[in-house]
C-alpha cells in the first residue's frame, strides 16, 4: 500500500505533523468507519469519517466520528445553507478524485466548504482517511481543522 497519496502530500506541504496507519480494508464491513476504528484499536470517537454532501445543490464535506450520523439540518446551519443531502457515491468519487471508502478531506481535486464535528476537536488526536482504502492519518484535530479551513460545529444527529 502506498503511504504517499494526494492527502498525505497536501498535509506535508502545509507542514502538518501526522503519521500514517494502515489496516486491512474490508469492503463488506457493515460500517467502514467502525471497522477502521476496530482495526486500529481506537475508540470510534477518534476515528473520523469523511462524507460528501450537497448543500443547496453545491458540494460540501463533513467530518464526524465514525459511530455517529450527520444531521443534515445541523450541517446546513453550520455552513450557512438551507438544505443538505448526501451526495451520490459516484458523484463523490468524481468530485474528490478518491474512491468511496478512501475519501479524504485532504487533497481533494476541488476544495469545498468543510465542517468538522466540534466535539472531535477536544480529542488529543484523531484518525482521518489518508486518501486510500485502508490508510488513515493520525493528527491533531485542530491541525486538521486549520488545514481544511473547516467550520467547527455540532453536526451530529
């Protein structure tokens, strides 16, 4: 597995301190995020999932703990829109340049407004997809927020 992806290259260019962690990706897992948390031996609150959504018809990214669901109403409010809905997987892949299960918020083909669950910022470190299935980056959640210029808000249902 390559440890260098657009996501890790982006973090390096920004001077963000991170480490990479690989695990055996299971495409048949009921929850990819929870599978990653279990494989890494970390609580789900520290292994964050990256979801692509549409806010008033425009693409956005949301990052939250792998064991939680996003509230579309809270996401819309956090990013100043009226209504949000999940993006179709094929559209998310085309927009980000990553495959579902390996979508990272870092190094996407097109930068989009991003929200990160505010509660995640209190963790000492988090894991976020590193741009490849089975690859996670471990970093300070506040560094992740700064790297993405993300809005920190309560977005969990």
